[in-house]
């Protein structure tokens, strides 16, 4: 998919499931079978990075390669651009490791992750039907065991849910893997155990990172208290702070903050224009749970106390300044939102969020106090979440700021409208 031209073209496969276990034709002419995952990599003799597209070919129990430039694969001959062919796996469904990639055996390989840097220089493979994670050396093509399964290559029923080292660790139908360059760790979507596991490839240790082992949909809590329902895909962002999880049976994308160890809803997917939404849905019990979560690094600006009266309107004037040579990513969900921890009575029936369209002008955020106030003092938090990009490169980032506004509520009418300026300048990283 060309994101600039918004054009879709086929680079491999003919649209009909194939049975070929060798390949070698041009990608668009080569029949393939149930490709399950993809990852960019580099060939042995290539002149640039990302000149190979590795393919988890689950249907033939193999790992294939699509050559994006002329190059050479480990223990292979020179290949022309566009060639699509087998790299590892005999095609037999088994859990067989071997120094020669063509003699190794996989069982429905479903997830790939690349660790190109030394000393790893390998592909990690989530081999779902053998309930293992395997490695394929990018130096010589050797296929080795990392965690899970057992020693008998024909036993595909050595599954379980056990934290441990190497073959003593047990997984059940892992589907996705992603490499954390920052921490030198591998994360595994252990689907049938409803968990995210973490593997230290140096020590071959495998441990539960998130999930209780029971299918569920608990978010907004610590990793160990959160629940999933057959998570199938993982992705760690470039700076290593957040990991996104495709929580398959919950039909959600969730995010794990690897620093705070908190899981939350990342991307609530809903387009009212194309969804069939019943008219008689019950009112939302708690709108606060759907609000974004600011990054831990977001500053908290303390505002002076404000004296207000029940029923009075406060108009917050939000003025944000981006770093030099930066621009707002207008396609991202830039927004403001209001919270009141411990004083949610302030928020009943109120508009709690809105879009930030342009930072060159003020964003007006109106807020009216309830006519019946339950406390003489409260704290309102006005928060903003922005996505902006450097104009000189493709680097984009998400930043946030929180303004803490103490309220002193009296019975005396203070006038109909109070204006409060919220000013913050984001600094260059």
C-alpha cells in the first residue's frame, strides 16, 4: 500500500491459495499460501537496508522471502529483485531445528520479529502449532529453539502456561512477536493463554508480562491485573515506551506503557457514519474511562485557586506553542479533555472533551459548574494531548500537558463568566 499515492498493488501471490513449497517466480506470479505476518530485513550481499520482505507462510509451514532488490540470502545463491521463494522450512508440519534452514520444520509460523543488531542478527518466529518461539540466524540460516515446546520434533501438543527457561517454559498457540530494541527483550502474544509474555533471548527466560490467564477485558490497571481475550499481534513503538496489542476477541487495540506498567485502551475504533448503531443504546455509565491517557512525562501546571459560584461558567482559553520547526499532525486525534478525580459530580452532563484543530489560535473550553455543588472545594484538571511532527523530517511525537485548577465554591454570585488562560510551550526534545 503506497501511503503517499494511496494506491494498492499486489507484490506477491495470485489471489488463489498455492501449494508450491519452493517458489522462485516473480512475486506477482508466485502462488503463496496463507501469509500470516511480514517484517522487513536485509540480504547478505545487499547494498541497502530493508531489501528483503520476510514472510511467515503459515499455510506451507515455512518462512519465505520477497526480494525487494537484487541480493543473496544466507546459504543461498544470488537472487533478482522481485523473486519470491522459500527461505526456511521443509514444508512438513513439525518442530524441527536444523543448521540448514531448508531442513528445519515449522508448524504454522504466525509471527515474525527482526533483531538485526549483533549479537542477535536473527528472525524471531512465533510458531503457533508447536507452541514455541524459534530463531533463524541471518548469518547462516540456522534454525534454533528459544522457548516452549519439547525436544520431540513430531510432538505438537507440548503446550501449557508455564514461566521458565528454554524448553521448561510453556506457551499455547503464540501468534505475534515484537522486538524491543531498547531493552533487548522479545514480547510474545500468547494467544490461547490470554497473556503477553516477555522473553530474554540471552538467558532464554520466558515470563508473564501482562494478563491473568483468564479471558477478559480489564483495562486501566496494572499489567498483572489486566486481561485479554486471545491477543494476536504486537508492536513496540520506535522509542520503546509503548507497546500496542491487537486484542483479537475483544475487537480492540490496547496499549501497554512499558515504563508505568499500566494498560489502557489505545485506539477506540468507531465510525458512526459507517457503523449500524442502535437508537436505543443505554446511556454511557462513565464517559471518563474513554478519555485519553497523557504520557507520564506530561507536565502538570498548577493554577492559582479560583473562586466560583454554583451554576457559574468558566471559560478556559487554551494557548499551546509547538517547538520551532514543528507542525501539528492534523490527521491525529489532537484533543483537550477535563477530569475531576474524587469530584466526578462536577462532570455530570458536561462536555468533557473536544478537538484541537489549530494551535495558532486559542482553543476555547467552556465549563459550567453544577447548580447544586456537593463540596466547597474541588480540583478540576484540564488536559491537552497533541501529536506534532518536525517539518524537516518524518519524526512525530505525542505530547501532553495538564492544568490543575483548584476551585473554591461559594454561595455568592461572582458574575456570569470567568476567563482563565491556559498557556504552555512544548520544548524541543
